[in-house]
C-alpha cells in the first residue's frame, strides 16, 4: 500500500489519536509525577532486568503516576489530546497500545485490575472479581508474583492496520518494545525493579480483560521495590 508522503493527502481517520476509556468504572486521578533527575548515562549503565522484588513492599500512587506518565503518557499540552504526542514514537502517530495492570494496592487505592487512561492520566478500576487469584493462575516465573505491579500491554489493531495494513503488525511490535524499554528506564530512575515476562498465555489475559478480536494482549512486565541482598 502506498502512503502519501504529504499528510495533507491523508484521510482524517489517519490524523487523530484514538483513546480508550471506561467512563462507567471508578476513576482514580493520578498526582503529579516525580521529576526524573538521574543522568541518562547512569540510567543506561545500570539498566537491567530485576528479579529480586520485595514482596513486603508496594508502590505509592505517585510512583505509579511517574511510571505511567513518563513510560507512556502524553508529552506537552493536553488541551488537544487527539493531536498529542507521547514519550515514545509510534508509526504514523497512531498509538495502538493500551495499558492495563494488576496492582496489589496501598493506602490510597485498593487492590485490583486497572486501565491506564492516557487522556486523563488516571486509573480506571475494572470490575474483575478475585483479581489476585486470577494473577496467581497465570503461568509465569515465581519471582514475578512478588512484584506489586503486573502491566499488560494490548494492541488495538485497527488504529495501525487501517493505515498500514499488514505492515502495521510490525509497527505495533516495534512500539511495544519501545514502551517496555521506557518503563525499564523510568523504573531504574525511580530505583525500582522491572522485568519483562514472556511466559504468559495471550488468551488468558484477553479473557481476564474481556477483550474481543479488535484488541489483544501483546506483552507484559512486572515492577516493584528491589529486595536488598
């Protein structure tokens, strides 16, 4: 498929950014994210997959805010989110990824499975019964169960495929890798551990999140406080 090089020749459907929202579910606005003050070189040097999570510790709401804002949030003004950009590139500015997660809970928000509302920088709590039990049923590494935060990336395929057809699948996979690396770097800056997970069965996440064939699970990772040796 030939894509016109001049965006003036693009249909309107290729220009606006789409957002998924759950307006009927409980919504938790996130506080201002923490500033990232560690040098970029130091973060790159220290970045690695962390597997020693402290099962006794959780994350604060501000740490969650920082992870999701710097990892996948809107950069710049939010006055026109449909034409906004984020802290990671996306093929054609289509932004097909959505972020869901299981959180063990803290004094500020309860345990549950949430959707990150990128447009409002807030957390939407999904009506999933026995969320901890469902997470423990996932076939993954034992160390991951110690982490308070499991993040699930999904792809809304039409956002990318409508423009790029079959090649769009490749762009979605590239973007998922970039977003995962963003979270690695942000976690390292916040002195948290992050580890990508490759063992989870796609269909199980699709079922937990009640996704249809227009949106599917594409990758996951765990984040938590690092257990001292």
